[in-house]
């Protein structure tokens, strides 16, 4: 049994989220069927899986990261099939310390200037399943417990979340949300459960560039969109979009609390999760402006700085906040 040399089969499932349809993948390893990601916790997604996949043969479910559109059916699949669920280590910590994580995220939001009402909305959403659907009752940690006979390597690639994993074998890589054509991946605010501090998405992404650049020769199987234009063009596009956002917001960054900045820049935004996403984006930008050399050095070290060098320079030369 070896995952190398056989390209996984793609399955596309609609989601109710702005990101659009999500891709899951199946791989036949002898008599064992492996599923990578599951789609969202919707009836339509469940019906698709029951129709398109032979659930009687499903033995293993590998999750790239526990965002709602990628692991939403994990608990249901386990109940229906008895399949072993493999989660990223960082997501296993979220399950084990769920209540503590919610408390710490609330404390972070308080530090950013958000009132109790908003913090309770976020906590309720995370506790209700609308942001975090049911976790599987049993799971194993992908990085340490994935059977070696699969011939599948796990690569930690945090940035979009602290738990992002890439699954790869000879010739292919299932990349979840780490490489997406034309999409600026949102780095979601979270707590590093090892320290209790805010997880530093920006620094993590700068480190992850080294991992992403190592995938240049593989067939990339993304979590969304039909294909990617290549690893380097995709990273360059993501960096270019991020830099343009920084330039447009730079005059405002650093003025007041994050909560005040959200209220000023996005006065009509009321949905708590949409606000949460914007908070995450703004923190990523602020962190970049504090340590721009981290991103520049990572891009230069992997010889992929040139495509964004001009945009990088324009961003740093842009008028800062007073």
C-alpha cells in the first residue's frame, strides 16, 4: 500500500459560504478507501458523500484543517462508517482545551477593544456549531499516527490557520486552503494553546513559505477553485493582494483599537463572524508592518521575491498613519 504514483480523485461539494465550492479527494489504497476533507455540515454535502463515495469501503478520513467547510462531516462519517479520523495536532489541542480556548479568545477580543456583547456573540457562535461543527468522538493525530504504509507525508503549513496540513506523496500534494488561485487566504485569529498568547499568523506564514516552495514539482490539489497557476505564481498573487490591502489601509492602521478601526472602516458590517474575519486580516497587516523583513527574507531565501519586489517597495514607501 503506497499513495505515491496514484493521483487522488477530486469531489466538488457546494458550500453556503462566500468561498464557494470545496474539494475533497479520495484515494484507493488496496482495499482501503481514504478521504481527504469532508465538505461542510450540510444535508446537501451529506447526500453527495453518500451518493458519490462507497462509504462501505471508507476506512480513513484525513483532515487538512478544522474549518467548517473542510471537516464539517467528520463526526457523521465516523458514525456511519467507523472510519478513523486523522486531525492536525493543533486542532486536536482545540478539542481537548475547547472551553479554555473560548475563554482566551474572548480575552484577546477584549484587549482589541470589543465589548462583552460582541465577545459573547463570538463565543456563542463557536459553542453552537455554526462556526465549529461537531468534532468526531474519536480521532488520531495525523502528524504522528498516520500509518507509514500509506506512503503519505504530512507537512505543517500554518498561516491561514495554526493547524494547516498538507498531505503529499510522489507527484501530488493536497493543500487545503494554503494554495488557492485568486483567493486571498484569510488568516483567522486564534490562540496558541501551548502559550496562551495570540497565535502569530504572519510569522507562521513567513515560515510556511519554505514549505510551500518545496511543492513546485508536485501536482497541486487545492481545496477550492479548479486549479492553481503554479506554486510561485500563486504565492506571488497572494502576497501582491495582501500588499495592496496594506497600502489601502496603512493610513488608518494604528489609530485607536482594532474594534474602533473596524467600526470606522466597515460601519455596515454587523455579522459577528464577518467582523472576526476582518479583525484577523487587520492584525495580519499590522504584524507585517512591524516586521516586513520576515516576509521579504523568506521570499528572497526561496528565490521568489522578484515577482512582488515592486509591490513590496511601494507598500513600504506608502504614507503611514500619523
